[in-house]
């Protein structure tokens, strides 16, 4: 057993209790040093858990494959265990905590025999800042240790900052048999505890990420008067050096990482505009006592990004970030060059390749209709990369007070309904706009195309308590933020009658961001519509855009009353599903929307 990094009785007693249940052969504390990390990488390579990649082309980069049945977050096996079902709400899977602990005990008992239990003390947020929260994850996976070293802040200073306090989040993870029938990702908000078993895929086992930073943190935020949100944070730097910050929430496959690392179009670059990334996935928000504004930090220290589709054109900054110190999971292995490849990286698939399942792969067999079985990289394959390697990382990344938020942006993927951008009338209406966020399924998703899936605030899988109470918390926050950010909704995905996207997206989304920020400064007018305020078409800059004119923008801003009225019925059904905790204010906003559309 390695030397303990603390005398904290609460920590040591809990570790001892978990040790007795899991029966590891030994215990190793993770101290965050490069020496220890290097020794663990070497050990993982010797057992085949990791493959070291070409040191010249990809310095300090590694490839890992998970079990074929264990490649993504499993919402159906993710549980919120509160004393009553009502506290967890209708959107979450719920099991009584007593029952769940009993189930888990059977699965954990002896699960680490013959293995090492690693103790990872980590901080979400800069150690010692007002925003920071401490967690300790126990795991029997070196892969998890190495990912947590990238994704969080790990080391002795974390334990020093905790001192003798019991105020930390307990996390236990065991790979066990990787049995999907007995896979559980469980959260006990009242006990500050997360337990994950029978998975080794990052989204289920890097417990600082969605489990702590969203599910448990959203519960803590409500209790303590702050917010944990599934949002990117970016800064737009103006030619005069001013930087304005926005946060944005999008459901999956709606371009969140691309927006977080946006490259300004040529016309803006020449003028001296820049975009800085503070975070690509999670924002913790608090009211700043001094200026009464909402401030945001990214509690993470790295990016756990989807590899397929990441390339020089779609996201050069993300690609550059992965060029060193990165762990690639379930991507395609290029045998001849000892590097990695994925669909959408380039048009040059390796001729001598091993696919994500570990089998020889011939790129000529690829069939877009059957990606899982024919692709070189799994569609959900990942890179775990250190934020410090991101070329557009904000100088405020490690700020302890956070960055002031001018605007909160919600987004969805709608072919006809939502306009390119609209502004909510006020905070309550903005909360409503977030609550009805939706995406239409694309061909890539299982099932029928064009089905509307509601994903409020992009938090549907991540709220650690009742969704209706979560909306109420948003409304309550609106009452305690003296200088509230404005709330907007964007939709990059409107299509013409042939199904082609009308708006170019990617870097050109900056044009919409600049209108949003101009609204926050009171520098441009807007047009009132039944759903909120939209830009005057001429106020969205189309200079340098191919085939996009002011008329195109006018078309992108139209409100089709019939499709919105159909949407109102869908929203009513969704609110029924959320249940009787939906705040009255949300129903008031819905009634106002319906009345406006019928005028």
C-alpha cells in the first residue's frame, strides 16, 4: 500500500470500508506527479491496456479500446437514488437507495481481488477557489486514473485543501466483469456518493465528469444557490481588446465543441476579432457579490471529445489539442505509422488498419448505413486531451472568480420551426425557452427521422433531481442575480425544401454571436414576434458569405405559426411527462406563446 496522502478520518474510514468490500490486493494513492503517471502508462502498455503511439507524430499519446459492449453512456442503466421517487422525478430512473446499495454490494464484493485500488483525490475547478468542489474516486482501472489526471486537477494540494473536512464527493468504480446486464451508474445525492460498476467506458467511469460535475453538482447547486449546467463557455475578443463571454447549451450532435473552439471568418479575423475557449462542456455559475453579475467557470481541466468528424475544417483547434498528451479511445489504429485515424479526419484511411473492435479493417467495406459494424473508429470514439494544449484556450481558463456572462444561449436542431436566432423577453421567458429545447432526430440516430426529442437546457440525462424542481431553481436564480444575462435561442439547422442546410454554420456562427452581444449592449434593435425578439435581417452581417443574402436571413428568421402551434401541443405532452412539479410560471409562458401565435 502506498503512503496515504491525508489523515482525514472521514476519507480514511470510507476507503477502509470500500477496501473491505472490494478486496483489492493493494492500494495506491495518485499524487498527480509525472513520475507516477509515467510508471502507470508503462504498466498499462505492458499489459496491453494501452498502446503507445508514434512518439514523433503524436508525443505522449496512447490508444485504448473498451469492451465491444461498453462504448457509450447508458442512460437506461443510470440511476438517481433519492429517498422518494418524487425527488428524482419522472425523467430520471429511480431506485430506493437502500435497495440499490444492497444490489451494488453484491456486485462490488471481491470485485478487486488480484487488482490494485487506486485512490484519486481530485478537484473540480481550480483548487481552493470558491467554485471548487473536491472528489475522491476509487478505481481498479489505470485507464480511469490516466483520464482523470487529464480531465481534473489531481494531487496533494487537493487533500491539503480538504483538510479534516467531510465535505467531499465519494466515488467508487470497479470494472468487475463488464457485464452489461449488471452495469450500474448510480448517484446518491443525499450521501454525496457516486457508484459505477461493470463499465470501463469514460462517460460512465470518469466520475468527475457528468456524474459529479452535473448530476451531483446540479443537486448541490440548488441546495447552495448556484448552477451546474451542460454548457460551453467562450469569450469573443473585439478589435479594441474587450472580451465578452457567453455560455451555450446544445443537445448532442448540435455543434457544441465546434462553437466552443470557433474560428472567426476571414472578414472578422482581418479586423482583429478572436474567440477564446473557457470550456466545451460544463459550466458552474455563481452570482458575483461585487457586481451582481453571473460568473462562470469550467470545472474540468481537459476535453473528452468525440473524435469522428473532427478535422482541419470542422474544428482545427480541437484537432491541434489532440496532437500530444492525449488518450484516444475506440478509434481506428494505423498499423504502418503507429498512429490513429477516424471517419471524417481526412480522405486518407489507413490501408493496414485495426478497427475499434481490435479486428483487421478494410476501409472499402465501410457502409454509412451500418457505421457500428463497418467503421474503423466507433461513432462515439473519443479523445481525452489536456486543455492546456488547446491553441485558443482563454487566459481566464484558471481564473478563480470565473468570467462574467453576458448571454446564455440555448440551441436545438429544427428543420423548420425555430428561427436562426431569437431573444427571450426576460429571464422567466428565457427559462421557458430552455425548458422546451428540442432536437429532431437525424438519420444517424436510431428510429424515425424528424421525431422531436425534448432536451431541456441540454440537461435531460444530467439533472440530479426532479426536472420540474430544476426549472423552479432557474426561476429562483433569476430573483437573486441583480444583473442578469440575456437569454437567446439559436438554430443552425434550418433546411430548405430539398433538405439542405440554409445557414453555413461553423465559423460563420460568429455573425450571430456578434448580434447577440450587440443586443446585450443595447446597440441594435430587434423585431417583436409571437415567440420573442428576432434580428432585423440587415443586422446580421452577410459580407463574404457565398449565396447568403439579406433575403436568406429574412427567410431564416420567419416564424411559421402553424408549425409552432403544433409544437405547443408537443410541449404540453412533454410537461405532462415531467409531471406536477412543473412550475406554474412555465404554464403561464406556454399559454402566452399559444395566445400570441393565435392572434
